[in-house]
């Protein structure tokens, strides 16, 4: 499974350069153009590396970083900035950044820093997501229920992973759609419903219902609906 990278960068030229370059290198990349959107994405998905611009509209990168670490966010954070003073670097690292890269930078150096961050141990991030008798191994991409292997598509796996991370919580359609499909929910598409139905069918081959539909609220992964 490729590393997931979130880029929070407001400059469209820099953002496009980073997104295209990292995707060509095989990374799974998402982009937020402002601090508020960036914080929202950090709340609804897990990331391996966050490339964070320090100066952002809506909410600056330092504030976003402090909020993320306060919520025990564990992704490695690479802070991008045009400020090159020692004091600026110290403030960024003290706020929770794992590394610091000044603009302009060489893309080869950025890749090297991402690789280095990826080698750091992240023991606080679970390798296996479990709820009841369902488990999803994030390393081997193996899903089981009651010990039986279940074959899922990539989207079904991502959807199940999201629900497992938020087990016991009601997740709105908008939140699920934007986290799993990385697109804004238009209120018309039935893509989510189709995937929920198929994921539910596969899980229920080996046990009772765990994914519940709550009318006008969203979906809930739990032993029973509430």
C-alpha cells in the first residue's frame, strides 16, 4: 500500500507541482488549499506524511499543526516555509513538526526527506484495525470476519477502514464521501450507498449486521443501531 501524503499548500502552482511529482513517484496524494480544509482532512483520515505550508489562508500552518498534535495526530509533518531563521525553525519544531524545509527547495531533497520520515517508527499507529470479530490488517491488506478472509475492493477496504477508525460514532454521508473518495459530496450520487450495500453483504456472510443506516444522520459501525 503506497504512503498517503496530505499537502496543505495555498499556492496553486506549488501545489500542482508537488501533487503531480509525488503521484509520479507512486505516492497517494491529496491536497488542501487552506488551513481550514487541511484541518478537516486531518480529522477524517489517517496520513503517513503531511507536507504543511506555514503561511495559509483561513488558518495558519502553525495553528493547524498545534491543533493536530493536541488531538494526538501521529503523521510525520514536514513544514514548508520561506522563513529561514533559526528562531523560525525552532518554533516550527517545537509546535510539533518532524522536519523543516525552506523554499525554494529541490524536489530530490523533498523526496529524500519524505523517505527519511517514512523510516521513522510510528508505533502509536495501529497496524490492524479491529471491531468485534472484524479485522483489517493495514500492512497485508487482509480483511477477516470470524476468522474468515473477506475479499474487498480498494474502495470497500478504504470505506471499512474509515468506519473501523470511527466505530461507535455516527458518520455523515458527507464526511464519509469526502474522506474515502476525496471529493465533495453533491447530495445526489448513490456511490456511497452502493459501496455500503456491497460491503455490508460481504461482512454479513459471516455474522450479524454491524453497519447500520441511521435515517437523515448517516452510518454507524456498531453491534446495534442507536
